[in-house]
C-alpha cells in the first residue's frame, strides 16, 4: 500500500490534464471542482452491470465535476453544470458506512478521478471498517501516479475505454491523449487487482471495462476491443459493451452521427468481434438506449 500524497491538491496533477492550480485555495481547473468534496447523489443503484448491482444494489457516490468534456454526457447536470453539494470527509465516511448498513453489495465511487488523493486518504482509514468491495468507477482518463495511491484500497476497477482514435477523443471529449492514458491506466489497474473474480455472481476483484458504442463509430469500437484483448488476457478481465447511447444529450452538437441512436448492425458487429476475440462480459438490449438510465439528481 503506497503512502498517500495530498500535495497535488495545492498544485493539482491528479489527472493527465495536470492543471497545476491550487484547489486547496478554492481555485478550479478543468474538472470544475476545488478541493472540497462535492457530491450529487449517495444511494443504492440498481442499473450497473449484474455483478455490480446484484439484487440489493451498488452503493453509489456520484461526485460532482469531471475531467472530461464528453459532448454527449448523460450526467452533464453534475459533470459540468454545477449540481451537487459540499460534504465533509466525516460526512462522506458516515454516508459510505450507512450504505454498507443498508446491505449494498459494494461501495461504488463514481467519477472520482479528480478527488483521487483525498479519497485514498479516506479509504486508508475506512477500509478496515468495510466488509464489501470498493469499486472505482471512472472514465479511464487517469494518471498512473495517482492510481498507485489506490493500491490495496480499491477492489474492483470499473473504467471506460471510450476511444482508440485520438481524433475521436479530441472531438468528443477534448482529450486527444486519451487512448495513451487509458491504456496506461488499464495496465496499472490490472497490475493492482489481477484477474477478475466473482463470488456468488458478484464482482469481488479485478477489472471490468466498459465501452459505449457510439453511432457512426463502429470501426473504432472494434479497434478498442482488439486493443484491450491484446493488452490484457481476455480470460482475466470482463468487458461490458454498452448500447445505452442516446442522442437526447447531443442534439445540439456539431457531429450529425451523434444525433441518432446506434443501429442494430453497428452494435451486433461490435458484439461479434468481442466474441471472436474471446472477451466475455455483458451487453445491453435495444431498450437501454434511453435517458431513463440517467439517475435523477434533482432531489440529491
């Protein structure tokens, strides 16, 4: 377990953007957040992959802010529109323990990258009191230096691998170096946790990689899967090929392909490639392509 370094919050380098601003003094960088925790929702959540949600739900903590700028973001209310409330470390600790008491299957930290250092410090103190796994649910745009602070503290990594094309990453998420950084992050996550493992159909350890198929981007989706299968042993990971893209959040974007849903051909061909590569995991039906999958943050 590595020592926790809180200094990045005064000259923030927690994610690959390395803004270098003093969040402890109230400055905000690309993520839009100062040093204090801000959360939008803390509650059991039933809409994750089956081994994450189980029957009683995943204990989710949705953090406000994000180090991405996905033009199709379904959580934009909290990722860049400022919804959320400030919460102290003690309050967050109590909330996490409260979720555990409710019987959730895990503690699911959602969009946590820009709080990596303080969360590592919190988990150092909290981990001995938890008897359920900790899930790190991120966009995959991480620095390996920050991830190393989480060694021994995170049980299951649940990252996106959004693009292999730097052009798509730049156009859709303002992160042209995403493919390289996501690759480095994925290798570090796997190094920490080893092969994916379930008990009683619930994720206990390892890496479960999400990939959202985007309309008009079938070839890049296939390239992502081939890259992942060549990077890590297919039998040692799980992959969730997602179909829940909806144009509801991108109707005003300049890319016409993002103003429609994924076709049956696009999605099926990506699933067929996953099967050919020996990647196992999870898929979604056509009915997943709805904004109903977006949590209601209005009351939280």
